[in-house]
């Protein structure tokens, strides 16, 4: 069984989306963080990026 990996994709608008590796990388991606081993870890990292001013909350 292949473990799914997750990424944080920053859009040109400054928002960060959480996407799986199976999802095509958004062409508007400004920056990508990851891979992360779980969706929960990616969510936690996204919160940290918002607090650090790297991403805008949705």
C-alpha cells in the first residue's frame, strides 16, 4: 500500500491550499511546501505558515 503524501500550495492570491500528491499541482502555484506524511501534519504546518505571515487565511 502506497502512503499518500500531502503538499501545501501557495496561490498567487497568497492563500495556501492543502493538496495530495495525486492532485495535479495548480498552475498558479507560487510556492510549494512538502511532502507531508499526513493531511493532519499538512494542516498543522499551514496554520504555522499563516501565523508566520507566509500565507493568508481563507
